[in-house]
């Protein structure tokens, strides 16, 4: 994932438009314990 990638149109419509795609995906990232 690139820090400069643009959000898809559906992402712009359903998420905070000011939040970057990188930050949006970072919130969904699983930590090591989630993989156990």
C-alpha cells in the first residue's frame, strides 16, 4: 500500500473523506496476537 494512493470512489463515499487510504487501512491492520 502506498502512502500516496488515492481512495476508491466507494471509499470516499463511505469513510471520512479527509482520512488517507493508508490511515484507513492502518486502522484495520491486525497485530501479532490476532494471528495466533
